[in-house]
């Protein structure tokens, strides 16, 4: 277990967020990083969202309540970080709040999205930005395969078209994102679950400090 006092250059890392499309391995990596650094996790809780399974069955009807539930769940977690940040030096999260708006824009119609944005804009300024983002990406066949392997029943009807749109939205988002340093990881050839060497390379990159947007380069 590593010392949990991370620095990003001369700045301390308070929130390290792992992001990327469904099935890319965000939560798995966040848990391993949390174990390595011996610190608290802020993890999404899809099982707590009573609309999620209904959304996959009927996206048009249940898109808005699904997104609003996730929005308020994430905001509550991030606001609790503010309350506890004197006592816990680092949080590692498997999401950043921006993803909520990204998903909402993808699944809501125009009038619903405008209503959603009225709420989002009121709460987004109350939560902190991450100090470092690890952006994971993979090709669509790999995402579909990983979703099938983890076996969550309501995800199994997720189509490649939806994942294609989602992955594209992430690419566009991070192409223009500059509020936090970003470490980009292609998980097609990098495996943080089975390879201790790959994970050690990631940790070395984090510990060395990341500025701007960087790509994790591991020889395979």
C-alpha cells in the first residue's frame, strides 16, 4: 500500500477520477487504485437507481428520471467530499460529474435536455473538479464483450449503436476538456486486472505527476 499523499507536480491530488464508456473497466481500476493508495472510494451505485432497469427497457419514457436520479446521487457524494476533505487526503472515483450531462445529452429529447440543464447548471458549481482524470477507452467489440462477461441482466440488450454514440461523445468531450490533467489509456492492449506490470506502470505515471493531456505508453 502506498502513501496516500499524492502530488500532481507541486499540487496535491485530492480527487482522482476514472472515466470512460460503459464496460471499459472504470470501477475495477478505481478499486485497485483505492487499495494501492489506501484511501476512500466514491463509486457510482447503479443498483440504487430504481429507474435504470426500466430505462434499458424503455429509454424514451425513463431517460429523464434515470438521469436526474444519477445527477443527485453524484452531487450528494461529491458534496460529502467537501465536508470530509480535512480528514481524508484523497478520494478515488469511478466517475466525474460531467459524465451526467454527457449521458443526458445523448438520451434525452431537446425539451427534456433543456429541463435537465436548468437543474444541472444550478448544482455543478457546488462540486469540485477532479485533480486528475484517467480516461479509459476501448473499441466497441471489446466493450460489448466486457458487458456480456460481467452479466448484468438489464445491460445485455445494449446495442452497439448506443455504445458507438456514447464512445464518440466521450472522445469529443475529452478532446475539448482542459479543466484537469488527463491521462489517456487504451485498454485494448493494457490490462490493469491481470497485469501487475501494467498497473505498476500506471502508478508510476500518476506518482510522477501529469500535466495537460498525456497518453500512457506501455510496451506490449
